[in-house]
């Protein structure tokens, strides 16, 4: 087990492309950190630098108390789990799981013991003699996890490990991976583009955008206090509504006539008013009016999509609440507005 420290870690690829701007953060021992962001934001590059599979252009990377910039991947005591499992097709599950230990000269008895322990943890004991082709996707992913566990690593690195699985299995594996990491207490860094995985699995989330860290925080901090419109839009489905408005010195942000919100003291001129879809509720005497154009049924709740003040707007209401297209009056829950600078996208 180990803490991980990144100090001004920077990546410029040989073609001159800056994939990761100088970035710093600490991951305490035992924490589960999720790197999340859209395709191309640099999350795999960052993970691969931590793994030692990609050179670090500048900055210092420490695992435990040791700077590992120049340490071989094999000597960093990390274990990686990828989306394509990378299992050996001609080997049994037991051999796949023990292969890394065999290469390190661990005795047969010790390997058998470790593989058995990991198989029990992962509910794989029945499958130890099968080959990967005779397993389901979820079982293969568990074998890949088993191969990582038997090595007693200081650090687990996961690169989109669940993307090849169907939605139901993904939900199940998400819980399994999180439970296993808690049980083992091993520090973990997990890369995904899926904000639901980030929200549900992370102790802390690092949101990346175009090679830059947008925000670091617990899932609740990130969701309730997004640092930018990028984070507000990326975390949450449907994303936070962002209404263009103007503050004219009166302390209110005006979207159109009759549609105004109390603005913070720091707001001035053009602003974006952010409102999460679930932070409004239908109410006959509600001060806000929305023109609902589409109702989406999601089972537990309904999404109303349409316009507020002439701008696109979505609201999520519990299934108990009837909803149909047309004009609807809404009430805000208290403290539910967020304000952003439309130029920089930063929170005000
Ligand atoms: P995805 O979710 O699609 O895998 P990602 O966030 O993991 O995306 P990276 O793979 O880290 O993104 O890539 C970050 C950026 O660096 C991308 O714009 C990519 O095109 C670029 N890039 C990746 N590898 C190289 C390379 N070897 N040379 C030049 N540019 C690269």
C-alpha cells in the first residue's frame, strides 16, 4: 500500500502535442481516485505515466516515499487492469492468475495458495481449470482482477476496465471492484469517461479537460459545487441547466422579464445561472414557468425537456408527479442556484 504524489507532472508527446499540462495532486494511502473526462482529455496518458508505460516530460512522480520517474514499470509494484483483460488464451484461469508470480520465481506452493485465496475472494474457484474463452466477460474481468491481486501491489491502476461489459454487468462489477478495493485497502487510480462510475466508485474524483485538471473533490463536492461550467455539464445526467442572464447592480440575475434569480455579490454583467434538473419541483404557485415539449419516462422519475425564458431547460420529477407537455409552473428548492462567468466558465 502506498500514497502517490504527482508534482507538476507534464506530458508533451514527441510530435509536440501537450497531452497533460503540469499537474499536481496527492493520493493518500488506501484512497480510490477516479480520473474522469471526455475522450482525449489525457486521462490514459496520466495513468500510463504513473504506470511507467509512458515517459514523464517533466515533474516528479512518487509512489510511497520513492521518486519513480526512472523506475522500470516492473519495479514499481503496481498492478494494472485494462478493458481488454489481456489474458493468455492458451492458459487456464489459475495459470493466468499465477503467471506474474511464476515469472518472479515465487514457489509453486506459494502461487497455488495466493491463486486460491484470490479465486475465493472473486468467486472464481469453480473456474480455475477453464480457459478464458470458456468464461463470460464479467468472469474474465474478475480473472484480470485476480491476476492483479495475487501480486500484493502497492497500487492498482484501472484503465476503463468495465467498458466491454453490458450495462447490468458493469453495475455489478462496479460494486465488486469497489468492495474488493476497500477490503484490500490498496490505493487505486481508476480511469473512466463515465461520470456515473466516477460518482459511484470514487473517494475523490479528478475531472480532466483538455489535459488540465478542472476540479478535484469528493463526488458530493464535485456535484454540489462544480468549479466550472465544464464540470457542471459533465457530472450529472441530464447535465446542469445553464441559463444566460445579466446582473445589473441590483443583485438579481435577469434571464428575461419575469425570470430573475438572486445573484451573489461577486456577480456582475453577463452570467450563467446553473440549476440542476432535480432542484426544481412542480408547484401551482411556483414562480418559474417552463414550456414542456417532451416528457421522458425513466421509471423512477420523469424528465421534462423544454424551454425556460426561451432557453433549453430540463427538469427531473419523481414518478409520483404527473407530467405532460405544455406550460408548467415550478418552484426552486432553496440554495439551488449556481453562478458562472460565461467567458471563463469558472464559478463565481
Ligand atoms: P480516451 O478516453 O479516448 O482513451 P484519454 O482521455 O485517455 O482518451 P489520452 O489517450 O490520454 O486521452 O490522449 C490524450 C491526448 O493525447 C489525445 O488528444 C491523443 O490524441 C493524444 N495522444 C495520445 N497518444 C499520443 C502519441 N503517442 N503521440 C501524440 N499524441 C498522442
